[in-house]
C-alpha cells in the first residue's frame, strides 16, 4: 500500500499524525507493506516520515527541486507524487501547497482523507 501525506510546513501535531497513521496500519493489518510518500518539507511531511520510519514502514521522499524548477517546484513535485500513484492521500491542515496536492490526488483518482 502506498500512502501520500501532505500538510502544512508549520503543522506540529505529532499525536494527530501518529494517530492517523496508526489507524491506517490497523485498518490494513500487520501483514500489509506500507510505503509513506511525502514531499520532504518541514511540518506534516517530516513528522509523518518520522512516525512511519519508527513503525518500520518504507518512506519515499520527493523533495521539491527549487533550484532548477523555481517557484513551480512545489506543484511539479506534487504532480510527480500523484503520477507515481498511491492508494490513499492523507491531508493534514495546510495552505496552498496542501490544497494543490489534494486536487492532484483527486484528479489522479487517489482517495483523499482530510484531517481536521
């Protein structure tokens, strides 16, 4: 199972991140191999990556290429993550970048779980 995580750069609620990821693990069972896909930004992305790594999940970082892609690096990165495919996108509170990832996931047919 592949899960994309998106959320704000200033998101700091580690407990909520851990709870959401634990719920996924319980839902799909202990035998399910889970890969957490994230944009490697501060905040929700790195919190989720840390929680996933501690749980023994595979993590897959897709950092934005700011130097070569300029201001469009975030949307380009989001499209690469959507194009790589996922079974679910979990969206923690965030701003324009989070909303962009949610739109791209939905367009790609990836179910989105919005976390309040």
